[in-house]
C-alpha cells in the first residue's frame, strides 16, 4: 500500500504502452483476477502528470515508445517517486537493456508477449515491496514517538502495556493489506479481539465473520466455508452460501487453526493460493473477496515438525504475524482490567460495584493467570456475584494462589529488580508517604503476603496490618 492508498481499496497499477490492443489484453487479464485497479496510457508524455495526480502502487512501462521512451522516463520517475516500483516491458530480450533498466532503478524487467502467470507474479511481488516500504515508514514514525493514529479502533481492548501499544501500532501498519494475518498467543489472551481490531482498522466495508474450526470434519469445514448447492449431498434441500461468501468485502476469521485436519488444510491452502473456490455440488468457480485472519495457541514449529500442520500453508498464512503476550508479561494491565470487570459484572446484575481491598490488589497483581484475561474475567465476575460485604478480599478469590518467589528476588538492590521505588513526588515526601510506598512495594514483591512483607521491611505483622487499614480508609475517603 502506498501512503496515499485508502484502506480497503484495491491498489492502482499504471500501464504505459503505445500499443492500445496490448493494453486492452492486460486490462482484461487483471480485471478478471480482481488483483488491482488498472489504468492505461498510450501517450507517454502524460505519465508524470498522471503520477502526480493519483496514487499508484506500481508502474509498468514500455521501454521503447514514440516521444518519451521508457529510457527517458525511468530516471525521472525513480527520482520523483523513489518508493514507487517500476517494471519495464519490452519486446526485445536483451541482457544489456535489462542491466541498464536495473541500474536506473527498475524493480523488474519482463519481455513481451507477457505470460499471465508471470504478470500476476510480478504484480504480487511489487505490491509486497510497496506495502513493506509503507509499513517501514509508519513504524519509523512510531519509533520516533508518534501515538496510535486511531485509538478508537482499540477501544474494546483495555491496555496500558507498552507491548500491547506496540501491537496496536503494528496493526495500523498492516491493516490496509489484503494479505492473511496469523495471530498467536496463549489461550485467553484475546486473539479474536485483536482480529476484530485488524478488521476495524482495515476500513473494509464487509462483515467480520468468525469461525472456530476446532473439531470440524473435512466435509463440515468445506461446507461451512464454501457452502453447497441443492442436492449436493443427502439433506442438502436448498442452496446455502458459505462463510467465505458472507465475509465478502470483509474479514473471515478462523480460530484454532492449528486443530484443522490435514485434508481441510489442503482446501484452505487452495483458497489462499488461487483466491477462488467451488460450492459443494457446483462446477461454477467463485472468487474469494474476503481477507483471511487465523489464530492459534499452538506451537507451529512443533506442529510442522510432527507433520500435523502443512509448512506451505503456514507460510501462506504467515504473511503478517501478531503474537499477543500473556497477562503475566504485562502486569500493568491487571488492575485496570480487574476494576473494569468488577464494574461490568456489578452493572450486569444491578448492584453497586464492591471496592477492592488493598491487600487483594497486590495479590491479584502478583497472580500469574494461566488462563489470561479470560480467567481474570471469570474470577472477577464470580467474586462480584457472590460478594455480600461490598468489599472484595482474598476470601472472594480462593483459587488465586501466588507462588513464593526466591528470597534473592525479593532483596535485590534498588534499580536492579522488582523491589524498586518508581515514584516521583511533586514535592519532598513526608515520612507517611514514604512508608506507604515502601509498604506497597513490599506487598508487590511478596504477592500480598503480610508476614513476608513485614519480614522484608523489618517490622512486625501487626504494623503492616495497621498500615493496610490506613490505606483502606484513604481509599474509602477518595471513593
């Protein structure tokens, strides 16, 4: 995608040749494949003004033309539009000409008559280069500190984590692409939410259509995706469109792709390679106009090594890859998520949101959440429903057990590890403020265990308990 190309639009390709019949043949081939929008010019003197007036992803240009030739135009185009790939076309298969083209900045060199498969391959390769160039420019801007362009795209994903913000920025760079996306991560990290964000960022006007493919037989998978004609099999009493058709102009999301049978993998591979399919019981070839996003919590390297997942399919799917970190690797998201889902659960059952005790905050933040965000939501919702006191404590989360950390992890020097005061006071702090910060850091380091925190601070357990009570009163006063 060029910087000027709008999300969801087909890329525009300009063909320049003085042979109008040749250009008509090119137009027919490309329009039937729906790979790009084709613009043709027979007058080479209009090339530069055309490039100035509209965004193009590729230029195919004849080398020898009346008036301005390809040899005349190529150096000018590469200077004015350095990120625009130019492919030279010529009827002369000459090595010296090819070398000259490449030296002057041409991406590729093809001879006439153009083979349709060679033409499509050239366009696909050039589009990938154009897209990667645009992505690199956007990522460079992000590295310079630019924020996410459209924060509303990610409004359903609550996160302050730098890792997640980096993923949001990457999503914005790949969103306009029509190539597949593969999303990996542990169970419960929110892979479908990320897929929906990619769809939303893409600007595609079609629907987001999700499907969990785990457990689908090869026949059920093919029927669900591609649909069937009436009479295609026993029970097929009427024609049915598949999900590929339903996702036309939008996104088809296939979850748990690692559980897909090898027979179904072949069907999906053909869809990706040819971008076309047949309904069951039909010999009419249909075009796929949906972007495909897949997700899995599996290890693809192991699956391919074991022969349970096709390597060629993986490489077709892995054009863009997003890996979502587990919740334990972005602990700064835990308490905001807990607070959000406490309020959501209370709202759903029509009760006032209970407060979260200070002790529980440290325990929840230190817990590893093997089920990630899904587990957090389930535990919080269950606790809110069962709570009768108006204050959530450790008793409301009996299954949350924080693992003991090694002593040397709890006693590292400031600046080297977890026990580190990341606090900036607007004025010189009082002793009371310092004590509270020390207590909070000790409780974080010990996973909310009061006795261990007391040992770490060199005070008795009753002192820690007293300070916690003071913190509770402060929270109540602020509420």
